[in-house]
């Protein structure tokens, strides 16, 4: 969250206007080109370019344009333990185990790794944590870092992630709708890539050749997704 707030502060210093707690109901398109967005309260914001970075809700917004991206929503679990002795500094992951493990400043362990939860209501972002996933995640974390075993579980939750069939993101213009650009389907890896993705999206929004070798193979109509 500290990193997110630093991005926000930097954007505002450069003149960006950020509206928080404002839902987007739909993209407004006329004659094949985006002309604005409609907020949840019915008001409209005119625009010449709309960059859609709505994660697991990308498909719902594109459906109104008759576009069906190859995205699948998966609910992924996160766990937070009670604080323990400080023994771990960096983020630890494993090639052969489902684990992402870090120790926070107060000693608590934050445990991820892609363990599944269950979607209760996609639109309302409601989910249910699965007991088997909680147990399995704690066992793996304890095997890798035995100090975790001495800490009780404080919280468990899930987040809805958008995945593509090849687990590579969709980045680029929406075919057939001028002015709409999408960045979605990061399959659990979007935050670390966000600085360079932001640079690519800015170039695309300005009509510049956006580091073509970097993003062209990630476009929505790439051949590898044909039939997905």
C-alpha cells in the first residue's frame, strides 16, 4: 500500500486527477470510438482515450462493447499470521511449491502462492476461503520456514485475479473500438510489472510506437489466443 500511495502522490505532482471510490458503469462509444465513461452514479466523463485496467472486472466492461476477452477469474487466497520472531527479510518463493512468503515489520508472516478460494459473488467481490487451502498453504510455509509454525493465523482472505490461457497479459488497443486500450490478465504478476506497463500504456494513449517488441506479442488478438 505504501508503494501505491507513492505512485498516487507522484501522479498528482505531475498533474493527474485521481477520483477514489468512484465506480465505472460502462464505456460510452459512438460510431466505433470511445467518447467517455459513465460512472456508477450516472454522470459522464468525456474522453478521447480510455485505458481499461479493471483486473477481474475487465470482461464485464468490454462485454458492453461486444468484445469477449479470453480472461478467466480465479480467487486466490492470502494468509496473515500473528507476529513472530524476526527471522525472514526478503520475499521467499519456491519453484516446486505454491508459496510466496514474507515477514512484515511487526513480525507477522504474509503467505500467498496461488492457493484457490471460492467465488461467492463476482460482481460484489465476495469470496469464501477454503479450509483445505488454508491448511495446505500453512504446511508449505512451515516446511520452508519452520518459524511460521509457531505463529497462529490472524487473518485469511482472497482476491479475484484475471488469468489468460497462456498466463501472459493482454496489453493494447481493443480491435474494432477506437480509443480503448486494455491492460489485464496479468495472472498474478501485475504489480511488479506496473511501472513498465504504465510507460507502454502512456505511449499507446499518445499514439506513439509503444516499445513495439515489448508489447506486440501481448495484444488482444495475438495468434496464440486464437480460439480461446
